[in-house]
C-alpha cells in the first residue's frame, strides 16, 4: 500500500437528479427530503457514504485491504470476530470473545491498538470514515470508536425543489380475490423533476497519520468512488442521477493553509440569468474565485 496522505483536503461535489427521489425521508412517507424553511432539497451524509461504500465493494470485491465493514444484511460482529481471530481469540461465541478480550487486555495492554490497526488495515470504510465497533466497546477497549479522516456533510440543492407526486398504474395484484375484482391497481411515487445538489467534504491528513493510515491510493479510490457513486446504483426510484463535477482543494501541509469555509465560499454555483426553471446542469454556472484561494492551495476539477 502507498504512503499515508500528508496534505489536508477539502472538496465540493455537485450532482443532480432528474425525475427521481435522491433520498427518501422515512418520516414523510419516503418523500424527498426538504428543508421546511427554505424549500431546498437535502441528501444525508449517510446516503452519500453508502453509495461510496457500494462502489468500492463493487470494484474491489473484498480484496485484501478493501473489505467493507458496514454492509447491508451483514452483522458488524461477524467482522469483529475476524479481527479477534486474527489476534488469537478463536471462540465464536460473542460472550466468550468479550470475556476473552478482557483477559487479553490484562496480559497485553496494547490489544486495543492491535484490534484497531487490524480493522483499519483490512476495511476501507473504517480507514476512510471511521467506525464504532460495538463488540470491542463491550470489552472496554479504546478502539471501540475510530474517527475517520474523511467527513462529508449533508448535500443541499442549489435552488428550492418541487416534490411531485405521480400516480402510476400497477398490474402487480397481491391476492386472487383482487385479481378477480380489479386487474390493475393504482400506485404513487414521488419525484423531483430536477435538482442540482452540492455536498462539501473534509479530509484530515492528521487523523490519517495518527489513527487510520488513509493512504494516497485510498485517496485516489475515494475520488473515483465519488465520481462514479451513482453509476452502480441506478434505479427507477432514483431516476437519472449523476455526479457532474468534483472540485478538490489540496493544502500544502498537514494542518492546512486556511479555513475550509473560505475555500467553499470560493465555489459559486448560480443558475444563468436567462433560466427561470433549471432542468439540466448546463442551466447553471460554476465559478471558482481564485482571488479567494491562497496561492499555496492547489485546485483540481474533475468530472
């Protein structure tokens, strides 16, 4: 694996949705998430990280060093057991593992560090985003929580979105009785006709060096995953979603050259004056104000 990253980064991701639901809200009948005060659309950080995990899992297929810790339908304790087995705890029962780890902690005070290092080396998403490992917490080990160097905030739409409910005809009849009385049924789905979203993220070289070992190779894989995170996740419910641009700010040193907000403020996204209702990415102008960015910060635009 390549060396650990030595530079701090910030990044801006611009992605759009057309006739789809980018992130349903379970508390609102799975309608698109909306800020009730501004009308702007929202996509949670958890949703975006899930898509990054899915891409890495797809392209790496659990190869060495690139396993995924948080998977759908896979208990976290299953991965915890791998780590316990690797450092000499072979019992399969969770209670025995916890008791064994407590005993091992007394004889080896560095067992928590060994477990943490194992998880970081073998699981890409822990190395990237961090994780809370519950089995280890029960054993009173300090590695129960790992803070990852990569953090992503909520994505917010540039303009207010319209949540449109569409009535559809269903031919999937549930019961024989229903089939006799009504060959079709009505259904509903909620879509956003069009929305351009902006998400902002941070990468700490300091945490990468001190905690997880997030490397230059991991970083390039992260950029690849962000650019393609919707390409392995297409569905009728989400409509046409795509990352349009990834703007990366690379600082000259580990702790950075300026506050992150100044770099984010340098990226301006506005709809064109001639456009009243944006319906495509080309209806917007994306401008980077170089005079707001220190000369020591390198700017990279990817699409």
